[in-house]
């Protein structure tokens, strides 16, 4: 998987905080096998 570096000044401060928390392990990051798995999970969350 490829990621693109973005200057911190270009990021929303809330997003920047979340990314810092994920990087430090304070928040978990869910990875999906593919887009269909993500959509399936999103539909389930919205139904609950």
C-alpha cells in the first residue's frame, strides 16, 4: 500500500490529531481487504 506525504500545515487539525493517535497506538486503525469489505462494514454500522 502506498501513502502520500502531506505537509502538516495542509491537514485539518482534527485529522492531524487522529493520525498522531493512530501512529502512537492510542487509537486503532481498521484495515479492510478491499472496498467491498469496507462498504459491508459501513452498511452494518449505519443499520445499528
